[in-house]
């Protein structure tokens, strides 16, 4: 259409379109598709939350209304304060460590051969349930080095730097026929010869009071006299089940290997040797010596660290969590890394930037949205952490390891039988999680845009 006066075409008016009415058939289709989801959401989310809010205002047995009494109890109970403190440690440490390790792994995997195999190894713990991972770490960090690999390594390293064998609380066989030696104190103290031994003499040192687990299976051998040397034998002067003659190196008596034996002359010079597995030792000397067996041989020796004790239990649990979830962070960050603008990196390298400068000023800023999603997701996860905290700590460390989720379970079902306090803890935990959930929802809606 054109204006007859000016000859200019008039703008065509767009037809206003309203929303098409939903037909009855479509309503039925929406009901069929959304109905089950709404039903389950109501039954398993909305109703439990509403019921917990109401139940948190009632007493232990639900018979009397206490208002905010349970919430007051939460913030005045020392054990709940410990749970809050541990949750804060979890939120500040675990997500950050997982994200940093995931970022490092994701970047390094682009620069090494067999990257897929390494990614598989790092991600594999995600296939293990938290319960199974908790059992693995509780076993690995047992204080007994024969069970826990962490203390097996710790004790092995300590043994490298410690001297002498370790036969705790060993004592010298008493009696007039063994008067050539005496123990300077009680069991486990130093043993010293009463006189000097000449070259060619044989020193026999019978010991008792040693637990079977410290004793080897090599039979003791009585040392023979040799010119220009002082020889001797240190052995366990005891036969299991009886038999043998006291003070004699019988066939059924085991030798005590690894014991440090010292010889000291009149001016204080020291010769040192170590017994063989059969208990024999040799000191090559040409002068009389006083024989000494230091007390260090009779200490308990290096012991394992109490990893699962109250002081270290939370770091051990966080380590287990990082072991599991670092692979998740790596995969998420690697997917974001694939969308990074490589031309900026190449331009920076061309301008002389180091790899660290490229990583810090180009790679990380481009990954900031992905890093935010990862760290917030992990924060939500650790706020409600339960499995590891329930499985790993032994009974003596349960209180020290408590977090809000385990505290809620304990007061509700683990012997406390206080449903009101447990419901209040559940609501507090929900309130703490909601801000992180909203932050993640906002990031998802933005689609990674800053």
C-alpha cells in the first residue's frame, strides 16, 4: 500500500499474535509427562522439608511445642560447635584442593603422552563408592604398620635413621653363672660386662623377656674363640614349651640379630659391631675391651603415627575426599580447557611470555567460569559429607571428626533419639546449602558467560 499524496509506501503493521491456547489434548499430555515428576518432587522433597521445619519446633518425643528451643540448643552445644568447625574446614580446604589439583592435571594432560591413560587412572576413584573408599583409607592409615601402608612406610623410613635392633624390655638372664655381665637398671636398660675381655675371649650374653613377635627363626650359634678378636653370641635363653639348659646356646634357642654391641677400651675408644641373624658378633681388636650392649637395642623402636587419632582424623578424611573427587574436577576443567582460545596463548608465547605467565594470565582467566562451577559444586558436596566421616574415624575419634550431617544422624538415629534436634540440624544444613545452590543455578543459566 502507498500514500496517494507522497507516493511513499506505508509501513506494514505486524499482526499481533497472542499465545495459542493449550488444547485439552496438550493439557493431558503435560499432565502425563509432568505429573509423576511433580508427585515425586512433592513426596520426597517438599513434604520432608515442610515436615522437618514443623518437627524442629517440637521436643524430643514430639509431644510438646518448644519453638526455637532446638535451634538455641544447636548453637550452645559444644559438640555441635565442633561439627560446625569441621564443616568450615571441609568447605575451605577440600573444594579448593580438588579444584587446584584438577586444574593442574587438566593442563598437564595436554602436554604428556598417554594422557588418556593418566586421566583414566586419576578419574578411576570416582567409580568407587564413598563407603568403599572410607574402608580403604581406614585400613591404609591404621596405626599398626603390619596393616596400614601409611605407617608401614613411616616405620620403614624411621628404621633407616635409627640404630640397633629393637627387642623391647629385654633383660639379662640372672644368676651367679652369668656374672660376667650385669644390667645397669631394670628391663630394657644397658648391659655392661663386669670386667674386660681379652682378644681370643668369647662373650656369651643370654637374654630373656622378649615377646615372640620380635624374635627371628634363625637358631643361635655359639661363637668360637679366634686369635686377635673378641667373639660372642647374643641369644634368647628360652625354649618355648620348656627344655634346654639355662645359660647354654642350645639348638632350639633363637639368635638375636641386629643388636649393636660395643667394645670400650681404658681410654674411652669405642669399637662397634652388629650381631648376625644367629646372634654371633666379632670385634677385631688387639687390646682388652669392656663389652657393652646399649639400651637403644631394647626400646620399642620406631612406631607408627596415630593418623586416625583426634588430631589428624579430619586431614585424613579430606585426603580421602580429594583422592575421589580430584578426577571429577579434572574432567570438568578439561572440558572447559578445550574451549579456550588458543590463539591468545600462542600470541603471548610469541611476545615472550613464559608458560607460567600464559597459565596465570590467559588460561586461568578464561577458565574462571568453569572453576567457579566446580568449586561451588564441591562446596555443596562437602557441606553434606557423611559417608567418609561415618566410616573412617574409629570410636575414639568420632566426636573430633563430627560434621553437621553425622551430628544430625547421631542425635536422631544413632542413640540420641532426639528427632526435634535432628530436624533442626537438617534445616540449618539446608539453609547453609541454599546459597551455594542458587549460585550454581545462576552460573548454569548464564551458560558459563561472565
